[in-house]
């Protein structure tokens, strides 16, 4: 399993913390590795939640969530340096990730 380290701004870190399950938020706070699959699945679910709950459309989410999408791209760039939109394209689709990895988030 490969480990990736990512450094975020305080604003990005706080946003990510709110997107994660309590277990992974605890790992984030303790600076422990987070399973990459779990991390990206949680972020995608949080961004797409407005569509699933019927409050929005995917097109609106893509237009009105620039900070969340930028965070997703920042995280993705570390794992897929040649395709920062790898996970953005999965919004609203069945989640898939071919790599097995963990991520450590630094502030």
C-alpha cells in the first residue's frame, strides 16, 4: 500500500474535517493515515449529497461548489498527478478507485 502526504490550508483542512466520518475525522486530527478509498468516497458523497437529497442538480453543484471541488482536485492531484479531475468525473456515478493507498493530511 502506498502512502501519500498532502498539505492543506487551514480552510481546506476544516472543510475536509466536516466531510469525513467521525472515525476518519479523528484520524485526521491525530495526523494518522486515512484509507484513500474511504477518504475520497466520503468527500464525493458530501459534495453530491445535495443532489441525492433533491435540493440541487449535478450541474448546479458543479457550478456552486468551487471550494469543495478545488479541495477534491487538490487531494486527487497527489494520487493522480496527471488527472486532477479523476474523482470529480465520478460525481453521481458508482465510486471506483483502482489504487490502494492511504493519505496523511498535514496542516
